[in-house]
């Protein structure tokens, strides 16, 4: 089976580019697995971990804080608002992400915006507790 070409880009840098076996994404509607030959797809992402599986290697995890994923015939591209390799994810990095999410909750002007911002904040606090 042919590999899946995957790229993960944040505003700061290109975090990953290469062929992989599969990628698990934190879609806004739940976790989703992407393999070679997947149907075209465009999805928003919630805060969570992108898990990258390569042939015979240990899966690599990258924390993303929102963004978009697009599957097309060329492969999978993730445009993340924020992306941090799991090796670089520590208490200070999570505290920074939580402070940013708290600011988004405070700035939300409507009920739906507040609900989404609070969900993201709760999820980030859960990740922080697991660190």
C-alpha cells in the first residue's frame, strides 16, 4: 500500500513533512484516522494530539490547538493555529496555551463563542493535568 503524504504547518514553521502510514486527528466532531486513499475531506480541529504513524516506528505525537485539516489526492495537510511537538510540551508551554484560551473565553461576545472557548479551555486543562 502506498504511503500517505502528510504536512503539518503552524504560523511559526513547518513541523512535519513526509510519507506516513496514517495520521489520527482531533477533529471538531471527534477523533479521525486518515490513511492513504482517504476520500477528500475538510475539517476543523479542536485542541488535541495529532498522532503520526510511520512504518515500523514509534508513533509521533504533536499537540495542536485548533486549525484545519484537508485531505486531497496529494495527501493530508494540517494548518494548525499552534503546534508543539510532544517532546517540547511541558508545563510552561501548557500554561501559556491555557492563558491564551482564558483570554479567548473573556473576549467571546456571544453564547456559542463562549461555549466553544470554554470547551477548548476545559480540554487544555485536562491535558495540563495529565502532564
